[in-house]
C-alpha cells in the first residue's frame, strides 16, 4: 500500500475542548539541527493542563526534539536553528528576557537513560531545590520526603537516604530521577522514553507512578511503545518525518484513527 | 598452501608476536628493577674482611667487592687472561685509594681473621685493621686486656657523646653571634654607600659594642667548653695495626662506628643492616654525599613534588574544564589542545631554561627588587630555589594533568550534565556539583602521572634550585616554616652527583644503587597513595548497576 505523505502534511490537528486549560502552545515551529536538515516542520500543538500527553512515532520523527524544545534543552547543541513560537502558560519561552534556569525549574525532565548524579540519594533529590536557593536542611528534608513519596520510592529508600544513588536498581534510579524532577515543584514534567531501558516490572512501576502524578502535573511523554502510550496517556500525538500527523484523545486515536498513516503505524504495518 | 593461509588467518603468530613484545617490555623493566634492588639492598650488608698475603710478602686487608677476568699484556705483545679480585682496602689516607686489584696468581694465602675491625670514619672512608691498644685519657689498654674491643666501644661512645655536645655548643654560639653579625652586616652595607649620615653609623657601632659586651661572657664560657671537649677528644685514641703491620694512631673522634664483621652472626649482621638502612633514611650525608644518609634529598624531593602538585592540579583542571565545557569548539581550540599535548614532548631542559630565564631572573629578580631590597645584592628569590623548581616542574607536567582531566570530562555521561541543567542549574553549578566530583578519579590519575614524571626529572632542576648539599631543609620550625626561597636536595640529582661527580665514584657505587632504589620506592609510594584515593573515589562514584 502506498502512503500518501503529501496528503497528510499540513493537517496538524488541534484539540479544541473548551473545558481544558492550555499549558503549552506551539505556533509554526520549525527546527533545524543543521541548515539543510529540517527536523520539525510547522508544528502546531496545544497541550492541556494536568493531562498526560504522549508523542508516538517512528525513530527520527522529531518527537524527542519537540519535547526538548519545551525546556530549551536543544539550546545546548551548537548549530541549531528554530523558528516559530512556543508559549508556556502564555509566555513566549524563547523571548530574550526568559531566564533559562527559571524556565527549567518550572519544567522537570526525565531522560531516557536514568541519570542519577554520583551522590547520595538525598543529595540527588535535594539538588534542584539547592541550586534554586533553598538552603535550610529541614526544608530540604521535607522536600526530599515529599518528592520521593510522589515518585513512589520513599518506602524503598527511606532508611538509606545517605547511600549512593548508584547502588539503586535501574527502575529505582529512574523513579529517583522522577522524584528529583518533582523536587523543584514543577508545573510540567517532560519524559523522554522514561521506561525504554527498563524491564517490564520496572516499566509497570513507572507507569503506575505516572498515573498517580497526572492529577497534579501536566505530563508530556515520548514513547516508542504504543501500548504504553495507550495505557498512560489521555491524549496522543502521532508524529512522522517532523510533522504531527494526528493528535487526538488517546482512545479515539487508537480505536478510530482518522489518518491512514496513523492506522498503518498503530497496526504495525511500518515503523 | 591452504594450511599456511589458515595458519596466518587464524592469528596464532600474532598472539606470539604481541606476547613476545609484552614479555620483552616486562622483562626489561623487571631486569632494571632487579639490578637496582639487588645492588641497592646489598649496599649495607656488612661484608667480611679478608686478609691476603701475596707471594711477594705484602699483605692486604679488606672487603671483596668483585672478581673478574681481565686481559694482561704479556712481554710478547699478546694478551693473557688473568683472574683478579677487587678488594676494598679502605685506609684512603694511607694508601691513596680505596680499592686494590689483586691477581689470583699472586695470592699466596687468604683468610678471614676473627679480630679484624672495620672503622667507619666521618672522613676518608673506612679503615681496616686490628686494634692494638686503646687509650682513654691517661689509661691505656693493650692486647693483654681481653675486653679490648669493649674498651674501644666505650671510647667511641664517649667521643660520640662529645661530638653531640660540641655540635650543640656550636649551634648556641651561632645563635649568640647572630644579632651582632646582623648589625655588622648592616654597617658594612652603609660603608659601601658614600652619602650616609654619621649618626646612623655611630648608632650602629654603639649597638654592636653593646651587643658584644652583652654576649662576651657567655661566648667565652661556651668557647672554653668547646676547647675542653676538643682536648678530651684528643686524648681518646685507638692504636690500629694495619695490614702491613705498622701501628697507626687513630683519634677516636674521627670514628663513627666500629665493628668486627667476621665475628658477627647473621642475626647481628641483620641488626646492623637495619641500623644502617635507618641511618641512610634519616641522617645527613657525609663525605661529599658518598656516605651517610640522604634524608635532606628525600625531604626535598617530597616537598618539591607536593608543591608541584598543589600548583599544577588546579591550573591543569581549570584549563581542561575551560577547553571542554566553556570554549566554543573549533579550529582554535583544536590548535590549543594540540599545543598543550605537544608541550609534553618538549625536552625537560628547555623547561629548565625557561624556569631560569622567566621565573628566577624576571619574577624572582622583581620580587627581590620590591620586597628584599635590604638583602641585595645577594639574591633571595632571584636565584634557584624550591619554589621556582616546583613551578618549572608544574609547567612541565601541566599537559599530563590537562589531558587526564579532559579524558575524565569526556567520560562524564552527557545525561548527567543535561540532567543537572534540566533541574535549573547554571552551567557552573552543573560543573561544580556534578562534573567535578565525577572527574576526581581522572584528576587523580593526572596527578599520579604528574608525580611520576616530576619526581624523576633532574635536568630542569639542576638550573632552577637543586644543589649538591643544601645547608638547610626547605621546611623547618622557624617562621615562615616553608622556605620557598631555599635551595634543596633531590634524590635524582643526588644519584647523578654521587655516581658521576663525586671524587670517589667507585666507593660511592652502592650509594648510587641504594638512592636509585629509594627514588623508585618514593615514586611508587606517592603513586600508591594517589591510587588508593582514586579507588576510594571510584567506588563512591561507580556507575549504575543495571
């Protein structure tokens, strides 16, 4: 079957549910890693508050790049170029008077590979609040306990907060990273394939954590795993070759895809 | 044909080649260490004293040091092979040299007389002979006394005690004279300049006079004590019969230690050995460094290496962090990195010349002009010293630290850096809290390499502050404790000096090996300490477990 990509282009879909509060809004975002390599092409998407939004799509479709635009992690890469506008809570995050540190404090991020710092568990969780100016030990203790509880790790580590984070298992490390992101009391949490290097049990645990968190945080999750997207998210965007092909409520997207490309992808015909 | 092809393809010969390469390299290193250790360890073992009677009637007494075959020119212009033995006959002041080669064919008898004594002297090396008599003041003990050797030891103990007292008195005299000599020095400086006010000179003269009056009494008393002790020394004499039968009177005050190796059991020899090793480690050198200990050299080496590390590590780490984390990667940075790496290949003597020209003459000279004018024209920092030597070596080892730190930096997971930034940390917070702790093992590796390189370097030190014999240690209890301007001794230079510059190279050979062994040992020890710390850190920061 021939896929008509041309037809699919430019049909970026907006979710227009009046009851939802928009947190992230992108407007005609184009992104280039090098001058002639366009990775994101005219992305327009709105992400709603306190919902889990999943980005799915084949490798290299630009879902991680889009995610990293939201907390400006792409700024670290030399030679990139971005056009368009990204608004978070109504503010243009690429305007010159935005302080990067403040932006990233508000938007937590969990990476594909768990990345605990070579410190104790306590120090890992307290890292964010500390660099953002909280110095009181009791305040930090409180934040650490709160974050670890939210990250579903408190019970497992409360007796060994001062041992190295490197001694935790892979799944625990990833939940520690989630807790560490929560310690900054962010509004939004970006997750870049958070369970892709974990075993099924650990993955399950992470997914449970995500479902508990969605009541309080806006979560954007990038995943390779369509079942995972179906399980944890309320909205799903299917991306391909730098475009959002379809964006809809997860149940609708998976049961009744409007686009041929989406249907092909979720039925496993390619990707 | 096919089988040969398979043989080469399978790669067995390459295993052989590479293995042979490894064995060769390892073998050479082990051989070197073996020779150094064997010769170094052997140096302090008390050797037996042999007595040789030659066919022409002459007699020699001494330690066997070597036996070898040599070629001898015969009257018919052909060479014949003779076996000969190298005997350390000592008694340098009598025979003129320490060693004597004896042909086997000339030797009539040889034996190891029980009563033979080796006297270690403060000067002129060992003295071998038989004790004939001992006089302590007006008492004289001869061979009729059975405990003659004990009497000799008693006399030795007395002179050693006197020696200590004399040294103490001399030190006190020095302290006493210091204020006076300072005033005199000031006076002499004023005399050189013509336009001085007379009042100042008069004042100083008066002060000198006052001081002189003040110390006169104490001075006389101390000098009297000293004379008395010297007189006592001159009355303690041991009469020694040397190999040819003549009796020589040796003042006991010239002797440091006496022993009868032929009588000693293995156990007492071991004790003797340990004592000698201990002396080697903690005593000052004697006899233009060919005897005694090497403590100042050990001390100088360690202090210099520590100073070097203190300087080179922060600078090297800072440079590496800038190169890797802050600088915009491009042609310029690539060039800089290449230059830094190539700096390691510059011959060390070039660094020495730079140290002399820049650190000593320009910086040191300026410091003298600004802060030590009263000492001029004699330089304080404008001459070689431990500070300049350490800085020169720091420069020399900088590339090593930079490269090792950079390798550490490259090994820090990108995720960790991004993780820190994603939490709202600034770049510096990220570097300080996440990157620096993770690269500590790398930094320590750099330090280990720098120490290994720095501790063994001699050439640049020779022109930036190392001396054959330093009058004082660079660190002592007088303010400001660490004397950066002082010249110092260094084991590497010590080896060169003793082995190749001393007047009596042959006798100093064991010292060369021992010092070389010690230098290797110190470098290894410093490395082990650093490796211990590195492993501790590695355990702390070991990577994740899945």
